[in-house]
């Protein structure tokens, strides 16, 4: 038994989660400051109590197409590789507890998400929860 | 902070001081080795050892005391001139210093000395004391022989000063202690303090040969030892006598301070009194046991004392203090963590103050404004002071080098002298931490690989002793550090070859790289210059680590080398203390901060100036400024923000330009608007954004929004307004010509193809006239033999050329006997430009107007001698 808590969220109607232990906080509609010349998936920076944190658009990072009008305006602030980073998502979900042993392989038919960013998948009643690897997510391209 | 006992505190102070002394000693030893007759240095070294020995004695570190004692004896002989300093002696003494340091570290970790002794080292030191024929001198441990005879001489001036400074400190400590003891006679820390102070003065007195003072304090110390040990009680008499002694001590210090000589007092009476006290110890103890009351017992032993209180009152001091202790230097030690904390808090305060100012600018409240003004002022001053407190001279790193270099040179059999310039250049502590290791590596490298052996140097016609020079200075908001050696320099071809052998570059690259690029291969990861990897500068993790360390603090490292002559490494580090003054500018609705340090001036062009102020030269927008031309960059463009506003379009009503400086070149940055000058807290960018060259960080403005901080050098490079060394375009030559002759520049005026053309003289190599017979025609090609090669010729028709064939309109067709040709300067293809007629070479302040219909090859039009001439772009013409 290896139950862990996961912080979940939605992007483009898909359901994702990352380990709660790396998540510091979740903030709605934090003012975003655009940064010219930034890599594509960096939306800008946010001011978190005096600290300047890079905001990464997870929709872009995960490889979804642009075009969906829903803004990724929820900040999931996480500590990854000794640095704070803000993963921008569309909507936040609940904290779920999952036993790591119950994780399944990522279905081969999964489209649109870079596979190396995922750790595994978990069947939830309504839909499939895809567990993300925070280190890989936060890697600079 | 956890409370430490007085004893622990003492040990800690002892350690800190001793480490410092040892560092100083290292430097002095090396200096002494070069200059064995330098008495002052020798005396200084002696003093350091002596001080350490004294403290050891006091703190009970016997083994260490024994070791330092042996060293002291040896030094004593040196000082008295009975022995001369040899390499063997220096080595032994340096070894002693190292051993002492090790012991100190053991004490630091365990609170006690190590278990072992130092028999071998002590034996060496003793053996070296043996003088030829005179027999070894056994300087007594505590007798005055270690001190100077007679009053302090002239060369001891510094010691006197130190003595006076310390003496005052000791005496005032005693004063404090006496006050404590008045209320609490059992205050053991006060008693300890008295003993320490007395012994301190005793030690100083012995060192300076003040025999009487020494005897007095010796006796006083004896008494205090008994009091501390509980064998003597703190009675009125004891207190009086000791207070008296303290007074005399104070007087002596003052007298020495003002006259340089000890007071003519032998203190016999007082010494006697103290002695009597000392010898009544046995009786005291007996009586105390009998009477059961401490104060009473003491009083009874001395019937002539009429007072009856149990606590001896503090007698008003009789001391004659004529001398203010302004010789005492007031410094305190502060924990570095505390400084960092202060720094952070001041940073937050600055942010808060900025928010206040922001709010204030919108408010009409004048009282609030006045109050905030004060807050503003104080915050700024506080910030400056904190930043100053964190500054350390780079010498603190450099002072380890003399010893290191000496040892290294000896090990390698080389001879190196160190020259230092600017050791007092101050840097923020964090910067010093960051560059410590890289610098050390560079220095070691220079000695290991750079400086040749004395034989090799001799063969090369150089002095046998190599020189290593360290330089540091502030310039333009940066710290420049130069490490130069006059060694063998770097063989770039060999570097390139090794890089290829290590698969760092391809053979093709090896062919095509410039020398400069090859030289920089040294910084590539995995590269190592030594054929065998030596212990000394390490394997190929050296230079690339140096570079990355330096770049981590936003610095740049550059290397320059001349084979046979030497190598110079330059390190430039921006002084990015966390809070800097900056100018806020706006571009496309966002704010950006430009560090004041790179800011030269601010220009606003309005109305007509907008059109005339920005000219295009060589496809680069420029602006005439202070007698020169500065290239312009558009911030919007550099940030790749879409939208209108670039030069080509119809001019806006006003244009704001900030003149910036990067690498000693000025350039202008066109922005939308210029806001205020503010102080900003520099915040680092995260991993994803760190690599963007035009940004140096970010800051939070008063309204909570983030503004990016422009990295001026990065921006300049990305906008190509500072070109690489060696490639000089039209621009720089113009600017240089400008600098000398204000706005005048030279053109070659020609007539060609029915037009008057102006060719910038700086682009012209030569003007030639060929006889028609020298010109050969081969099909479409027209050629002439020119300086050993064949030069094709074309007819200049304005911004372009055409074939100068006999069939087309050209001087060739006209069959002139002589053809005028303009030979342009070129790196590549040689090409001669045939013109109808060369009119003149002129120098003037030519104003260039932008062409109405831009034509490639034509920069613009200008008016020369009343007629319009087209200013042609030679480079463009050559390319087409």
C-alpha cells in the first residue's frame, strides 16, 4: 500500500494530477505579466508575495492545440528542482488519494499529450486521471 | 542565538583572532623570505606567535603553548640577528603555522586540543635554533627576555599604538568588572575578566620591555588567580589594591600613548601591598573556616581596616586619564547571517517604501507627503549603509595567495613574483564568495601552465623570475579583475588540435575557426591543457567551471594571449547588489527597468527633430549625438513585439531615446516613453527565463506588477550595435572620424553615368587611373592587372554597377585613353569601379537626407558644392 495525495486539475476537458507534496498553493486569477522573448509555453511571470515565479502554460506544455477559448488562469504553484514554478491550468479539481500500486500504464491510444511527461493513469469513476511528472513538466526545453 | 558561557566565548574569540593572525603571518613569512632583513615584518611575526602563545597559556592549551613557545624562541633568535632566515627555517615556521591552524580547528570542533603532541616539529624548531658555535639559547618562558630591552623604539611605533589601544580596552574592561563586583562580589565572570585583562597587559608589557609594569601586573594576576580559585576573598583591601593597580595601568598606557615612554614609576609600594595580600591567603582560608563569614574573616585578618561592610565599595578611581582612547580602533565582529537577514529586511522595506511612493503620487495629502519624504530619505540611507556593510575588499581573498604561490612555485621548481594592484577594491560579500574559487584556479593555472621554468625563461631571453599580476578596479558599474602572467602564452593551434582530438570540434571547424575562437576553446567543457593531468590545476574541469561560476553571477570572462609573451584573463562582474537605481521606460504598454549604471543620457526628439534626428546609414538607423553617431536600436523590435512604430513608417510626433553604454560603446534605445527613476530590488528569473540575453532579472513595481530588467550588454549584442572586435563597419569608422573632427567627414566626389556620386572616403582603398591599353576585355568581362592580381572592372552607375563593355555606354565605349577607377576597400572580392571622372576629395559636415524612393546601394542624398550628389553604399554595391 502506497497511498499518496494528488492535486488534480482540468485542461481541455482532460483530467490531470500531480503529487500534492510538491504543490505549495493554488491561486485563482493571479495577475500575469507577459515576458517577451520567452519560450513558447511560458505565459509570463507572476508576483507571489514578492517572489517572481515563471508561469508555464500547461496546455502548451502538454501539447494541446491552441484554439480552445478557456484560459489557463489558475496557478498551481509547485516547488520543483529547488525552484518555485506556476503551472497554469484551466480549472482545479479535488485532492484525491491514490495508491501508487494501482497506477496503470498509459493507454496507447492517448492522443495529444507528450508521453514522457506522464507517470501513469488511474481509472476514476467519471474519467481517466493522468498523473504527471512534475520534474519533467518543469524542465526547460 | 544560543547563549554561550563566558569560557566558550573566550575560546571563540581566541580562535577567530588566531585564525586572522595566522593568515597575516602567512603573508608576512612569504614577504620575509624575499626580504630577510625586514625587521618590521619579523617583529610582526614574532608578535603574532607571542600573542597566540599567551592566549594558549591563559586558556590552558598546553600542547599548543609548547609548540608556539618553540617557534617563538626561534623567532627571537632571528629578531636578535643571531640567525638568518633560510628556506629551511621558513619551511619549519610555515609548517608550525599550519600545525597551529590544524590544532585550532580541532579546538573549534571539540573544544579541546588534540591528543597528540608535536615532538618532531618541536625538535626541528629547537634544532634550528642551534647557532654556530654560540650554543642554543633557552629563552625562559616567562622572563622578560622575549621582550625588547628599554623603552619602545621608533620602529616599534605600531606596537606601541596597539599596546595603547589594547591597554585601554583592558583597563576599561576592568572598570566594568569592578562595578559588577561592587554589587555582586561573587560575580565570577567579572573576576575572570579582571584576570584576563591583567594578564593581557602583563603580556603586552613584557613584550615591550616595560619591566616595572610587568612586575606590577604579574603580581596583580597572581592575586586574581587566587581570587578566581576561591582561595582569596574579594575584600575591600583586595578590591582597593587591584583598583589601584588598574589605575596605574591606565596611567601607564596613557603616558606611553602620549610620550612613547613608560612612566617613571616602579610601583614598589603597590607591588608590595599586592604581595602581602597574596601571602595572607593561607591565613584567610583558615580564618574563613573558623569565622564562617567571608567578608568578616578578611577584615579580621587586617585589623587596621576600620570598615565593617561586607561588600567592599568601589573607590573613586584615582586614575589620571589624560589621553583619550581615540587610538582604539572601534570595529566589531558581526555574524554574516545577521547581515544577510538585515539585507533581506531592507529589501522588503524598500519595496514597501516604493509602494508608499506610488500611492503618494496619486494623493494630494501634503502632510502625508512630507512625512513620506522623511521615510524615503531614511530608507535610502539605510539601504546604502547595509550595502556598504556587506562590502569586503578583494584583498581578503588575495591575501592567501602569496603563501599559495610560494608553495606552488617551490613545488614546481619555478620562480614567481606576485604583483597586486587594487586589493582594496570592494565587492559584495556574495560576489567574493562566488569568485573565490575561480580566481584561485586561474592563479594556480597561470603558475602551473603559464610561467615557464627559470631555464626555459632564460633561454627565451626573459628574466628567470616570472611575474604574476593581479589587478582589480571598478569601472562603469562593474568590477574588473585581471590576472596576467608573463609566461609562455597559449599556443592556439595546439589548443585547437587538442580540442579536435577530444572530439570537441570537427576538423572542418579547426580549419575555419579564427584564432580568437580557438583561444576560447579553453573554456569548453572537457578540455584540459596539460598533457598529463597534474594534481595542481586539476583535470579538464578547470576552465569551463571557472567560466560557469562567473557567468552564474552575470559576469563575463575573457582570455587574451600572446605566444611567448604571456596570458591575460579578464573577468568582468556587474555590481548587482540586490537594490539598484534604474530608469523605467515603457514599450508596448509594459514597463521595463534600465539599470542606471548603463545609462548615459535621455533624448527626446519632437516635431521636425524626429525626422532629421534619425538617419539611415548602411541600413542602420543612427542619431547624431555629442559630435558622434550612435546606432539606434528599437526596443519594440528587439523584444519582437508586433505592432507599428519602426523607423520606416511615417514618423511619430515624438521619439524617446535612452542613450546606453555597453562595452565602452554608446548606442541609443528607442522606447515608447520614459517614466521615472526609481530604486528597484533585483529579483532573479527562473530557469526558463534566465537564458534570455536581453533580460537581467525582474523587479516588482509599486503596484505589484512585474517589470523586466534590461541587460544592456545583452540587448546591445542582440541588436548588433556593438560589433565583434576586428570587424569594423562603416559606422565605427564614422564615429571615430566624428570624435576627432566633430561632424566633418570625407567623401570622394565623382561623376559617373550622368550623376554626381559621393563615395565615403573611408570605403575607398585607392584611386587609380589606368591607361586604356592596360585594360583587357574578355567577353563580358573587363579586367586589369592590379598589384599582382587580376581585378575585374565595372562601371559605377549610382547605387549599382553595370558591365563596362565596349558596347554599352561607358568610358570604355568612349575609348578614352585613360580610365579612372575607384578601388574600394574590401575583405573579399576585388572589384574596380570605373567612373567618368574623379572630381575631388572633400571634407565637410555633410548632411544626408533619406532617399525619397529607397534604392539599394544608395544611402541618401547630400548637397556638395551646391549640387545634389548621391551617397552610395559601397558594401551594398560590392555585394550585388
